[in-house]
């Protein structure tokens, strides 16, 4: 199944609700849904120090409804989910170290917040389809690679545990209350509209900001750990496809490039794309080393078989496109706006 074979036109006229809609992935989904003719509402709590940014939707702000609010507010969610066709639940506490330092916050947002979304959908008259942003962090250190959907879950941090719990809530509510759900377990997503002002997530983009500002990139240890980097447009396409396909209902899928990349090679690719920058090796911070995953890559065969999704942007092209975006707009992303 190619892009031209998939019925993207089915999004036209759909009522779409995106939590975390001013953030990196949520805002990119909003752009795509507006482009496809959907009626889009986005919710964002605008919490520091996360990646919300009004610049993320400035091109489409007249074509959507923005509500400032928190997923911990169930009454507000109930009002916003009413009559909605599709809910993309992207709002989350996304910092792994933050989840260790502030476990209550992570649990409030990633567990209670997800339950609130599901409760809002449960009482909605038309039972919207919910697409949940899961995480590779649910797996922990792989016991085999490439990681697939049958791989056991053994998270190394509070974030991963709470994402795992959120996914379980998702499928439980679907089973009990009979509304469609999908979980997409995301790998290391990068690209335009990711925050650039902090290094606790979106590390590729953070390194790019360092290089662009002439700051030295710091690499923990030898930089020999591996990751699966996946470009934002591919991720958005996965969300749209599973939202519009009944074949995805009730399923969980990994979304990645399927390419295992050495961390240091990613750093070198960033420096090359920016055209400047240098890096140095420093010891792992104690907390980071305790939760760090040494190697990771996934297979995306399941989602390919279900909805025809395949990653189309390789790392070199994606990093260059990201650099081109920020060369024009870096100042908008060095702080929350």
C-alpha cells in the first residue's frame, strides 16, 4: 500500500481533538489534520519546562481552536471530547530524569491524565477513537532485537512504567466500554517544531541547537549506545493512518525507522548538517547511567502489514531538513513562546 493508495481524504470533516497540541508531535499532527480538512481542537497546559510553543501552530492558528488547559482537569476534557471523532492523546510528562525526580508529577500527568481522557471519551455520546502516544521506554533494555510488539516490558524509569500503565488503561477502557483505541509506541522522534531550549528530551534537536549557537555538544561516555531515530513526518503519517483505519483498532504498534544508529554517529550527522559545531565526551551522570538503555532498534512489520506504513525519511535527509527549518526559525525555539 503506497501513500496514494491510502484514503487520507477520510480525514476531511472529522472532528479531531489533540491533547498536548502545542507540543512537538501534537502540533505536527494538527498541521496534517488541518491540511486534510479536519475540524481541529488542541489542548495544551503550557507547562514549564516542556515543549509547548505557540510558534508551532502559527501558520494554522486561524484554522483550529486552541484551549489552554490540563489533562488533569477531567471536566474540561469531558467538554472538549464531546462529539469528537478522533482523539490524539499526546499530552505527557516526557522527561525520563524528571520522572525519577518528580514521580508524583509523572503519575499525575501520564496516568491520571490518561484516565481522564478515557473517562471523557467513555461518556461522550459517539465514543471517539483514541490514539495513544506510547513509548519505547516501556520496554527497557531489550532482551532481543529488533524489538517487536511481543517483547516483554521492563521499564528502567518511572516514565516508562507510567506509559505502560497508560497503555493498559487504554485497552481496558476499549474492552469494557467498546470504543476503538490504538497505541503507537514511539522511538526517538526528531524534526521541526521540537523544543530546542532543554536537553531532557528531544536530544537530537538539543544537540542541533548547541551546534547552531557555537556551544559544545556533550556526549555521555563513548557515545556507543544505539537508538532508532524516526523523522516527524513519518510519525505523523503513522498517527493519521491508524486513526483512519479500522484494521488498527485494538492494536499496539512500534513506530521507528528500523535502523540502529550509533549515538555518536547521530551527533556527527547533526554537526555535518549544521555546518559547524564540536563535541566532547564526559562521564555519565549517575542517575542517567542507571536508566540509560544501551542498544535499541525496532521492527515495524506489524504496522506496515496493518496500514501500509513505512518510514520514508532516512537520518541524513531528516537531520538536514531539521537543520534547514531551524536555520530560519531558531530564535522561536530557544524559549517557550
